[in-house]
C-alpha cells in the first residue's frame, strides 16, 4: 500500500472546493495531487488556494493521469456517468457527489464499471458522516426507543431559485435539489427499501412564475411506506429566506430521537420584552463542514483498508429512484408503488 493516495479533484466549483480544502488541509493517508475544471478561471483560483500545480482542463486527461490513484467527481450531473466509467477503466478509485447520475441505467453502468475494474465507488451523502446523524443511528440500533415506527426529515434552503430551476422536469425542484439527502437518510435509518411514495407540492414563494411555469413548486411533502412497515415523511422547501434548516425525527415504539437543529451556535439573548434571539445556520456548507471532512477520510480509509465504501453505488441509485418517483407522483397527482425499492414494470 502506498504511503499516500494521490487524489485529483474533477470540478473546482463551490461544492468541489469543500473537498479540495479537506484534502489540502490534511486527510490522513492522502494528498491532493491534481485539479481539473473546464473553467480556467475556476482552475486558477483553486490552484492558487490549494497550492496544487498539476492542473487539467479536460477530465479525460485527468482520469488517465498515471500519477493519480483516485478522483473526486464534482462535475455537473450529466457528466457523472462518462467520468466515472472512464476513471474506473483507468483503474482509479472514485468518490462521486450526488446525484449519482441522470438515470437509473447510468447508475447501473457506473456500478458495473467499478465492479469490473475492481475499484471503489463511494457516493457523497455527507449526513451519514455527521456526528449527530450518526449518533441518532447508534441510538436507534441500540433499541433505546424500541422499534422505529415513523421517520420524518426536512430540508429547507434559503436560496432564491435561478431561472433554470423553474422547469422541474429538468431540475426536479426541492425533491431533487434539497431532499435527496433526506431520501438517503430515511433509507439508512429505516434499513429497508420504499414500497410506496406519494408526493404533493405547491408554489408559495414565486407566484409571479406560476403562469410561465405552472408545474413549479417550492414546497413539498413526501409520504412513504417502507417494505418493513416503517412510515416515512419528508418535507422540502426552497427560498425560505430564514436560513438553512435540516432536521430529522425518529418516532419509536418506546420513545423518540431528534436530530439536528436550527441554531448556528449555542449563544442566545433574552431581551426585556421576553424575546429570545439567536442566529440560524446560513448554509449547508456551514452545518455539515465536519461531515464533509469525515466522508473524505472514509473514502481514503476504504481504499487503504480494502473495505466496502460506507455509501455505495446502490445507495446512490436508490436515492435517484426516489427523487424520480417522488417527482412523478407529484406531477401525476397519485401514489407510486415500488418493488424492492424500484418502480414496478
């Protein structure tokens, strides 16, 4: 085993730079050895910040670099399948950000390519590495609240939608933009696949776009039943303005587990008019900063120890299935039945 796994980051945008900073700052057993981005401006800024001198503007060159052992794929989703299958063919281990791909068939191709070439494939669902979310999993499995009966999870994002986001058939809306992590979290906690999903949504904050984009929704609720009988509920919203909000609740037969909070820190002021004032979390990048670092470390550890990645290609595919079927349920105004977590044919 090499002293350090040489990692190339493919995609130096906002999310990619979280991983760049982690590896440049010191992930045990790894070194950030190269950067790749189609934008020369992004590439130059990333190189300047990290001190990495080897750069590529074509991902094809990056995945075939003989001095690279593993790649972090943070490109736009439509390129994931091509980048991952090429990297696998070149013998590189792969960390791929969510969503895994554009279709279930592309997910299958990616999984098959990594299996054929004996390389690791880990997906970027960082909540599984967050200390509070992991503690919730431990408490559930220890039996402290009996058996899980109902799992609820919400993600609300503050950002105003960009024009391209209003076409939900291409962008998915909140179900894809903010709730894919919730789908993965519920599968993880329930320990089962979904057999029924029913989604509802409406546009409350961008009504001026309703005539041009009648299918757009900024708020949704998704109800699910798992094959093991556990019930699930997800709520999602965009453009909430008050901050970033991600929380989960597990109701058991003997108690309840509550995970996450809205406070940015523990400091709060109580004023003479009996108002309580505190700061809310501004961004997912703030809330899950430590979780991103932990998932990067886990990726390197699974390579060095030759173990199964904590979040597999199958996990990535099933999250995409739930996003797709959730949106279909919302647009068709009906529940969708699944078998072993997949759409019934």
